C-alpha cells in the first residue's frame, strides 16, 4: 500500500473509533508505562510458525495451513492450562501432539524446531519504528508466555531495549492466567498508570480487563471483537497506536 494511502487509512480508522479515542486519550494522559505482549503483537508469530510448519511438514503445511494453526493453538492452550512446564517443553509437546492429531510424520530431530527457530522470528514491519517513538514518552515492558532464555534471542530483533520483562517462568503460569498481570500490579504498586497493548483478546484482553488494567487491542488479523472484552482502543497495527499515543 502506498505510504500516503496507508496514512489516510490509519487516520480514517482512528476517527471511526469516535468516543473511544477520547477515553483512550484520557487514560494515556495519566499513563507512564506501556506493557506489550510479544509474539503476535510485536513479533510476526504467524509467519514464524508457518515457516516451521513448512520445514517440518513440507508440502502438507501449505495444503493444511489453517487446520494446522487452529489445532496448534488449541493444543498449546490445553498444555499451558495444566501444571507449569517451561515454554520449550510446551512447544515441543505441542508440535508432537499436532503431528499425531493431523497424522503427519515428525522425526526426532525435528521435534525441537519451534524452540530452535523462535528466537530468530522477525518483528512486524511497523514494530521497531513504533517502539522507538513510544519509548521516548513511556516506560515500556513485556508480558510474555515465554522462557527468559528464548526471549534473549528475540530481544535482539528490537531496536530499543525494554525496561522489564515478566515471563511465564517468573510467575510459573501462562496467560490468560492472571499471574503476569498480578506480578505487574505488585511491581508497579497500581495499574492506574499502565496500559497493556496486545493482539490476543483471549491471552491478554480478558485477563487485563479482569484486573482493571487498561487494554489496547492491536487487531492485526482483523478478528471480531467479543462482548466480554472492552478495549480502550482498537488499532490495525502498532504504528497506528503510536500515532495516537505519541501525538
């Protein structure tokens, strides 16, 4: 999309939000800290996982892409809701069970493919430019379903350092559990000055709302909203949010 047209689309999108923008601006006026989900919000999780599927399953990955993603997400969520395991264990088991469920071969030397490839997954094209602008005005942190050593590799993909990370291994649980958000509240003393920015209504929007944390939805995949989650704002990408937050 031409840059001029892309800017016009973002502008129209923002105007359509109407009164929601006023509420968001009031919240941002007292906000000093922004927290972000990482994979799917900052990092192109879909592209990265799709590449792993192609590597592991070959031609079947393209033919069954939607079914693979749907099953993967369901299996991973099931494992994350159980007794705590490291994220490396989670993604390894998820890939094994996915192969079994889909009737696809998976050799032993491929079972660790997600954990091996994940640290090199790339940010969305708008991520780094938006983060640079946001970091000039706010303290920025990450709440992620990840192991710290995996995130060390991911952090190299960003052009700015984050002020803090709350990882799954820190709270021994996975979003949409409340562990990350409870730790954030404990760390910050209050959530009044914090806005959480994420793509997933399931993993981030619902638990943020349960604890009264202002939530901004980066709806990268054009998903439908759900009544149970009421974001302070909805944007198609991080750049659009930065236009408002830094304006």
